[in-house]
């Protein structure tokens, strides 16, 4: 159940095979279900070889996209896409526990800053991520406004500065707004 694809194929093994096993175990801890589950051992080996793991539940993605990114990187079917060592995997897990963005998670700069401040300031920790996005967006707009003022005095056109401010603010805000307004999944909510 925790065997890496290269081990299932009989290929040469290295530390990244251990990373895969730990990633499969972490998957099971999060999903409460094995990453590669099937009726027979042959079916399990076939799923492992193909990298066809059981997807993590939507609740796990909502709870921690950073942690699911770690699981995905650790259980990547291709050896080169995994962590180079168990130490690198452990460092990314510790990074998430500290409230920072791990190497595996390709989060936006706003999300990385939000995670950092949420983990280091109790007052900000009570804010929702959308509040922090709006704060950052407001800061960008203020910066754009100051840019407009500066552009008037230096004889530069003002509209590229404002457009840049809006372009930076809009995508993360819309992404968060869409994520908050999704309908709840059917089921008992457990």
C-alpha cells in the first residue's frame, strides 16, 4: 500500500522511494483512507505503477491547500518530481506547521504574506484570508493613487500605474470570493 511506483516495477530505489511511502502515509492520515486502495494486491500494484491514487477529500483541500500540495509532491509518480530527501519533506511539513508556505505549494505572494502574518501575530490570526486580501488590495490601490500623483509631477501617464494596481488586486480577491461562495457539498458535513 505504501510502495513507490519504481519499487512496484522493480526499478532501482533511492531516498525518494521512502519519500513516496511517507507521502502515502500522510495521505492516509489526512483522508483516513489509503492512497492506493484496491480489492487485490495485483490491483494495488497496478494503481501504484500508474500513480492512480485516491484523491484527497475536498475538505482536506479547503482545510490546508499547503498540506495537500506536500502530499501531491511526495507521492508524485515520477521520481524527479518528488522531494529529494526525507529531510526536505520534513522541512516542508514543519514549514506548514509554522504557518508558512512550503516549497511544494506554489501560492501567490499575497497568500504567502497572509500565512506568515497569521502565524506570527495573534490579532491578524483572527482575520480571515479574504480580509487580508482586501487589506493588501487596498494597499495596492493606495500605492496606485500615489503613483498617479507622482506621475503627474514627473509627466508620466497615470493610467498604466492604476491598471497595474487593479491587475494585481483583482485576481486573488476574485479567487477568494469565488471560493467562499461555493455551495456546500452534499452529505453530513463530517
